[in-house]
């Protein structure tokens, strides 16, 4: 009784409607809220169409024509794709793209996770250390690439000079195909490990320290704890980080272009660099765009595989 | 297994769409563009785009020259914009495709042919006719105007020539007791002596930039070879070219080339010259001015190959006009003004190339750098274009010059690991694929 009295005593605006009334209210103005939401989203959709959908559609058009950036050319069907797939340079670039991505993803992940685990322990000056470790990721890639070029680019650069003085001969990393490939992969790891460190640090915060104590009491070693507890717990954010890093690495143009321009003799051409050169150096827009589309297809396939892993890890 | 993703998680389809869109947008959106139209190039102001053609003072001098332009009644004024060589093809192509390009520009040696083929160039025939009337036509150095002529008209107007000449640092040669080389064998002998003293005997840069490929091509033309035969067909795998490649390979194997030359950038090579570490090498005219050592960095006579031939490579750099202009009469008036007043660039000593006008080569300021005269008198007359041994320039040269095929070729030569005929066969195949 008192409850109903109190309800009637409340001002109209403060009264809680009965469940039926709430249901009625929700359905009384069908479409208004969705329409408002759609209206609010509309500007973003328009911008997205203008900045992404239109260029993608036009690029698809170009991939099916033999024109240039300026002239549309004739319709050639899938000839550009066939031409690209028959080109050994494409497969060489695809191969190195895979190596570059694997090195970039797993290299940066291993180092990032190791440092993230280290930063969970009690170490002095942790804050300063974290800031310093973020620098490779924070510094613009142009500056980083210039620095690396200065360090290793020519025979008179500091690192080759030092190695020469120590009796290692002429170590010109970027002049040798294998040396250049290793260098760009190392650079990619160096630039990206802070991102992985942040992702893994965030993932590790969800791990309750007490489970390790329990595992220790049960006789688990440190490596067993890491393998059977830490890794499964951080599996989902790890897969997400891998997906993101795969996209970063496959689409990474500046690293390769600034360090080696894809050389020597095309040894460090990735697909994105090859697409750029095909369009802007050989002026073959159709094949260049075809390379970009094929690259995207492969990237989407990798994303699907990793996404399945995310689902598996979540369900288990 | 049942999907246990929380309701707020992204669906697989959504995730794929997002991933695909992000990747595709990054990959291909830069490649897409619109078509050339006839809209104004920039609100009545005529846009002039220029490249860095000289030393650090060039930009100011070229800007001043543009700003001094006083358009005739009803004609637009001109604005100045400098474009870096790095990625210049992308800059021009993207801008022209999006109707934001220049009305008049300088640019790569074959850029005008490339854009003429794509329908973006306004032919310069009216301008050339006006030069015939006022006498400017006769002031151009021999063959330079002919190089711009196509079956549809003149694609541009020559304004400077980039001649690949052979330079030596006198102080190093004095130190090792050598005289300037006259033949390829001299080059090898001098370079070996210089290397023995810790210098780079033969400076060449195979990394980013175009000086490395230009140097190798210079030697091929020097030996009577080149990329084309006299009919204009590709003719790369021949004995003359093979001998030139073998000569460079020999230089590498003798240790007179920097071990990092495969990946060395043009700027790094210039720095090495400036730091007095290089004895010999191909460079553009007025290179002694660029390295700030006019008295010590000097031009040799044209080299004799082992067959006894002489020859070299040069580029006829030109000023071109585009259809996308606020006024074609305005473009022609500005281009005419620039050609007739560009002597100030050489008077101020900021240019690296040779002028295309004879009258400028006779200026005392130009002759003050004795090496300029040597280039005009000894090198320019024996040089040929990238089209050698054909005399006709075309759009396909824009793909070849500075393209991936030539860069890979130069880097393979400098690696000195493959037989010359194998390298040349690969070059021919790569060029065929690029221009097909």
C-alpha cells in the first residue's frame, strides 16, 4: 500500500512506468530512434563512400582496363590479373611479403610479450623504461629509416666501419640481397615491437596473479605456468594483435621504400612496393591495381584464418 | 561448436568487410583518380611546377624569375612550385589525373612524351612558330628542338641539357701521380691507383636515384651500343653493350668501386665526392659547382672505349605545357618569357645543366666555370639520348629512364656475379615487359 501511495506522490516525470507502459512506449514511435541514428551516421557513411568506396570502385574499373592514371583505356577483362600472375616478379614479391609479414608479426610479438612480462616484475625505473621502449613506435618512420640508413647505408657508415675495423670485412647490409632482406625485417620488428608490448601488457593485466600462486603450490614450473596458463589466457588479444600486425606489415610501404626502394635487384620488393612501382614507374595502372587487389584477397584470407582462431580461443 | 562470441562481438562477415575495406582502401585508393577535363588550373593563376635543377640557391633564383613575370593584358599571372625528384612521376600523374596539376612545368626528360601520349599535353607548335619569327629559334643548340618533335607536334621546348660527363678530382690524381684518363684502360689504371691509396677509384651509385643506370648506359653508348637500334627497335643483347658491362664488372672485381655501390644513393655519392673520397666518375655538368670545388673537380675529355669509339648520354630537358590551363595563350606567354629570361639562372651560377640556348653558353658568367665550356665544346656534340642508337624520342623512354628495369640492371652489373649477356638478356626482357 505504502508503495502505491509513494508512487502516486512522486512527480509525473519521476514515476517509473509499468512494464506494459514501457513496452508500449518502446513501440509507440516505431522507426524514430533508428531514423535518428541513421541520420547521425549518414555523414560518416557519405565520407566513407567518398574516401574509400569510390576509389575502390574506380580502382576495380582500372584493374579491368589497360589505361593509365589519366586515360581509362580499353576493357581487357581479367588480362591484367593474368599478366600479373604470370610475372615471376609478382611471385618473388609475394614470397618476400610473406617472409616480411611473418618476421614482422612474430618477431615483434615475441619481443613485445617478453618485455611486457618483464615489465610485470619489480624492476627499477619502470615508467622511464616503458617510455623509452615506446620510442621506435612513436618516432616517425621517415626519421627511423633515415637513422638506420645513416647507421648502415654505406661502407663508411658507423656499423660497417666498426665491423670492418673488427675484421669482419665489408659488411654492407643493403647491398646484398639476403642482407637487405634481413635488415628490413629487423627494422620492421624494431618499429613494431612497442605496439605488441602495449597490446600484451594490456592483455596481461587481466591475468590474476593468484592463479600462479595456486599453480606453484600444485607444483607447476614457471615454463608450465606460462605455456598452460598465460598463453591461453592472452590468446584472444594475441590473435587480434596478430591480425592487426599482419595488416600493418603487408601494407607497410615506407619501411621498404625508404630503406631499399625494393632493391637490390628487387630482393626486398613487397607486393605493395611492387604495386607502386608498376603504377608509378612502369605506368601500368591496370596491372598495378591488380596486384593491390590480389594482395587484399590474400590478406582477407589470412584474416579469416586468424579470426577463426579467435573464435576457437573464445569458445574454449 | 556453438558460437560463443558475446552479442557485441563483430560477426565474421563484418570483420571481413572491415578488414577488407581497410586493407583495400590503403592499397588501392591512391591509384584511383579521375579524368582530365578542361577546367581551370587554379582560379586564373597559371601554375608553374619546377624541379630542383641546381644547387641550394636554385629555388630562390627560379622563384624570383617566376615572380618577375608580368603577364600581358588579360593573361594570368604565374605561381611557382618546386617538386622533388623523389616520386615525381607519382606527383605529376596524380595531380594531372585529378585536374590539380600545373599549366606549365619542367620535369623528366621524357615526361612530355609520356603525357602527350595520354592526351594531357598542349603542343608547343604555336610557341615554336613565334620563336621562328623573333629569331629565338636559331638560338637553340643543334638538334635540341628536333628532339622534341613528334608526328603530332612539339611536345615541349628545350631549356637545359643534362650531359653525363666524366669527372676527376685533380688533387687525388696529383697525389697518385696520374693524368686524367683518356681511355677505358686509363680509367681502370687510375682508379686502381686511387683505390690503393684508400679512395673510391670509380664512383657510382646503384641505389635510389638514376645516376648509376645513367653511368652504365653512358658507357654502353660510349662503346657504340645503347638500348635501341637505328630503326628504334630494342637491341640490347649485343657485343658492344656486353663489353661495356664487362668493363664495369672488371672495375667492381678490381675493387675500385665502393663495395656498397649497389645500394648507394645518389646523395651519398655526392657527399663522398664533396668529402674528397672519390677520384673518378660520371656526373652532370657543373658538378664541380655542386660539390663546391670548382678548381679541383674537373672534366676529362670524352673517353675512348676499347674499340676506340667515343660517345655519351645526354637528356634534353624541356618546358612543357598542359591542356589543363586557365589560358593557353597565357601558358605560351609564360613559357616564352621563361625561355627568353632564363639566362639569369646561369648568370647567378645556380644551374647544374647546360643551357639549351647558344647565347647563354657565350655569357661570361657561364664561361667563368671553365668546365662548362669543356662540356659544351667536347661532350655535348658527341652525346646521344636514351633512345640511342635511334634518334627518335618517345613515351616509352619515360618508362625506361629511371624505371625498375634499369635500376635492377645497374644493381646486377654492380653485383658482378652474372655474365654480361645474361644481364643484358634480362634487361631486354624486363624493358619489353615494362613497355608492352
